[in-house]
């Protein structure tokens, strides 16, 4: 399993890094820059640091490479028109790095 850098990644001040993994088989999915203390509901594409997928391509959804469970679905946010992934509840684990 190869870790690929996200070319769309931008550094965000005041953020902390979360390691996102599959809840079913514990396979690593991505490292994400989280800002604030709110719930972890969506991942913006520009805040994903690296992962097992090539995030420069437009993925329809994120599936676990090991067990094929759906982790997130791609959508465009209404307020700021940015590409993001809406996470499926209880299908992922997050850990502060």
C-alpha cells in the first residue's frame, strides 16, 4: 500500500492532524488537517495531506482498499462551493497525530 501526497493540499494555521482509518478493518485511509473543535463530519479536499488514494482525481466516493466498505461520498458544499467528502457515520476511526 503506497501513501500518495495530495497536490491540492494547503497548509492551514491552527490546525491539528488526524489519521483517518477504516472502522471495520483498521486500514489507514488519509491524514487530514482539522480546524476547530467541532464534530468530524466532512473532509475538505484541500485539507487532506496524504492518503492511499490519488486525491487529484475526482473520486465519486472513498472506499476502504482492504474491505471495500464506503467511508465517504464526494459532494460540493453549498456555502463556499468547495469539494469535500461527507463521512459515513461509524465507518471510520480518527486519531490525533
